[in-house]
């Protein structure tokens, strides 16, 4: 007696398939409508799909009732070379059932250009250095200004080891959140790590409408109260024209101490600032309440 072979894949009925597709589409619309442009996601100039940022990934996990867990899958720490690499796995686990809903991987290493090199203006180059032998890059500001910066090896990579580890962790979280929410059609990931600045995305009329009803339990939806959207910069960014004015503005408007200001802009010294003070102020204001 022979039996018909069975498939290991249980296909849903057409009715269930349509129901699941509609649920995914509704969740994508709700996520896009409730996340804050310039804080939870942004658009890289020259691209079309928004990039999901860490705050947005955290809110998606919250929306789905998920807790994040992290494991160092692989690492290399060579303090003599020096070279540092971390591969992190993020698990998003249901807070109700304890079941792993999705996993994401994130890797970061000290040979990435943003950690391997630092960019200095001509006046900040070491005395006697031949700038003609350095890689140069012309910078442009929104106000029409332009200047040249030069690439040097980062001799203080040791102070960025923790930053590299946290970047790997962040990339893993974004990867896991996109997978859990089935949001790869709406957002991309990690492009902002390879670019210096993200343009805040202006919400469309559809995004400004009331959130749609989803199948997600309302008790885990707390986006508006958890992180209220910033109204607007506390001052006109274009009024911040110099680094001293920027330092003063960041302290007065956001209470940031000097070291916190540098950390907020992902630089180790003010000589590394490659954007205008106005752009730097706007960048901080976009993610500050």
C-alpha cells in the first residue's frame, strides 16, 4: 500500500492568506504614521526609502510586545594592531509567551572608514604635514559655503571600542525589528552608518491621518506618550554660525555638557566637525525633546 507524499509546508487557505496580508499592510501603515520623522527614521539624500533608526526600532519592538536580548556571536580584540570587531545577535522575544519572534545580526569593526580615519580642516593638520599626499574631500554647506578636509589615520581608536560594540548592537536591533514587523518594504537599515547626515523626512498627508486599527493589543501601544515628538528647534539653526555659538546653544537649549555635545555629534574633538554649526545644531535638535 502506498501513501501520497505530504509536504512539510502547511499552506494557508486563501481566506487566511488575504487576512494575514491585510494585517501586515495595516501594521506597516500604523508604524509609518506613528514614527517620528528625523528621530525614528530619516532619508539619506539621494535615496528614496527611509532608513530606520534605533529609536524607531525600539518603538516597533514595543508596539509588538517584544523584549530585546543580545548575544556576542563573535569578536576580535587585538589591542596591539589595533583592530576590534564585534558580531552581535539580537533576539526579540514575546514578553507574554517568551517565544523568540525574530533575530537580527549586526557587525561593526574598527576598519570601517568612520572609525579608521578622521577628517581635519587644513588649519588643524599637524604642523609640517604635506597635505598633497593626503586624501582630500570638498565639503559643502546648505548656505553655499565650501571647504576642504583631509583624511588621517585615527590614532585613538581605543577610545571608540565601546562605540563600535554599541553600533553592532544597534544594527542587530534594527535588523531584528524590520524582520519582526515585516517592514523591509517601508524602511531600509544601516545606511545612516555610512553617511554623515540624515535629512528629516517630511510626513505626507497620509502619515498625518489618524492611526489605523491593528490586531496588536492596545496595552503595548504607547508610542505617543513614551516619546513625544519634538515641536521644532528651540532656535533658528541658521543663527548658530560658529562653534562657540553652537556649544553655547547646545548647553542652553538641551543642557548638554562639552563632552556630551561631542558624543551627540559622534566626534572626539571640535576639529573633527565636518558640517556647519547650523547643521550640527539641527542634527541634535532633531533627536532631542
